[in-house]
């Protein structure tokens, strides 16, 4: 069973700087222009927010569990501040039946915990029952170290997300293209496959887009509620975005979807997006 490759929230405070300074400077200038133009300008919390359901799930994550719970409660408070209905399911009681119920009708599904994706060093073929899904408690009260993985076949077959839903995967290895601690850095091809595979089940379950980050995900929630930006614009509005090595490709798993990666430097994958990148926050709130 893989050991999760997660990055503690504080690690994002001093990210390695890309060596291609001119490209980074150009990206920052373009992003500044985008913000100045008002595409991500904040607007009053929409009246329809009261009808929006946000599901936030934290699976068992060993020594990192307490920090993930702290992050999750912050996300829940933020969503409630906009008038959303928030359902929280936390370890040690984050069982499959409770998480499935929480996901039903969710406009925004946020999962923090262990990630188990593919390609990985353990298997030569993708096992849809075990990878690219969620790692949960095998039974209620099972503690914060024992994990049972429910892969993409469980997600696509049992999650009934709201139409146009957005999924946020936070602190999961593989979901951003990353490897686990102590393992070799992935090639670009492997990283793209990991991101594409991790999003596939959630997209089949009704999501329009899947955003994955090893850092703070608050910016996604704020932008969904307070802007009319596209998911792609929201993705690049992350304060931790670099853009120096940005990668965009077509999905091989989901027809019409795009795969975006924003490595901090070659082989170091911290953020990703897969799905309909033109989907807007305004449409998400409808």
C-alpha cells in the first residue's frame, strides 16, 4: 500500500523559484493584466449561494491528519460565509457510505487525505477499484492511520454530483502528477497520465472540472462564489502559480477535456486541472 506523498501547508511558503525568469515575468505580467481587466474581480456573494451544496471530506492521513482537518474546517467556514450548505465528513468516521451520501448533489466536493493514483511503482495496469479515488476509514471509529481506497469505479458508479460540479483534491499525491516521497520524479508523460486518470472518475460522476493542489485551496472556493471567471482563469489566479513550465494537453481519458499542469520546476508537480476549462463560476452557481 503506497505511502502518501503530501506536502504540509507551510511548505508552500517558500516555493523553489523557476530558473526561467523571463518566462515567469511574462506570465506574471499577463496575469496582472487579467486581474486588472476585472475577469476575477470580486462581486457580492450571489443570492443563489443558499442553494449550493459543498461537501468536504477528510480521510485518515496519519501524522498529517490534524493539519488536514484544520484546512478542511477553514474551507467549510469560508463556504458557509457565502451562504452555502456545507456537509463535513471527517476521519475517523469518514466511511464510504457517509462520503457517498455527502457527495450526492454536491456542487463542490473537496477531498483531503491520502492519494493512490496511476501510473505508480506498484502495478503495471490501472485497477479502477483501488486507484484515482478517495482513501477513507474502513469503518467508523477506525482511527487516522488505517486507509481503505475506493477507486474511480466507486466514484463514477456511486457519486451523484450536481450538474456542473467542481471537485478539489487537496494534498493528494498522484493527483497533481507528483510522486511519493523517496520515489523518482515523474516524467512529463507520467505526470500527465496521473492527472488525467485521477480526474476521470470524478468527471464521469458529473463534475465539470477537477482541480488538484498540494497547497492552499481557498482561492478556488473564493473565486467560485465571488467571480464570473472560467475554471482556467481561476486555476491561474492561485497565488502559488508560476506558469514558467505550464503544460496544456488534451485528455486521453475524457472526451473534450483539457489537462493543465503547472510544475514549479521540471519534475516538481504541485498543481493541476482537468476537465472543461471554459466552465465558468457563474454557470457553476446557476
